[in-house]
């Protein structure tokens, strides 16, 4: 479905903005990528969303 994880995360950001009006803080994303150990609830939401996308359980926007 997605060529790489960054494509998937970009689609997730779009989904969160369109469905929940939730803008993902770019600085937070940068910190988590740089440290590799700084997690938030968005990581859990992304994992659930990504799994559902792979199983085609969520509508595309």
C-alpha cells in the first residue's frame, strides 16, 4: 500500500487532520525521530491506523 513508512505517516497526518482536526506538531515528530525513544499516544494511534490500512478496514480520504 505505502512505499515506505514516511509515506504512511504522511497519509496518517492527513487522516488525523481531515477526520479529527488534529494537527501533528512537526517539532514533536522531529524529536521522536531523532531520539528514537520519545513516544507519544500518536505512535499508538499510528500503529492502529497503519494496521487497519493494511487490512483495508479504513476508508481512504
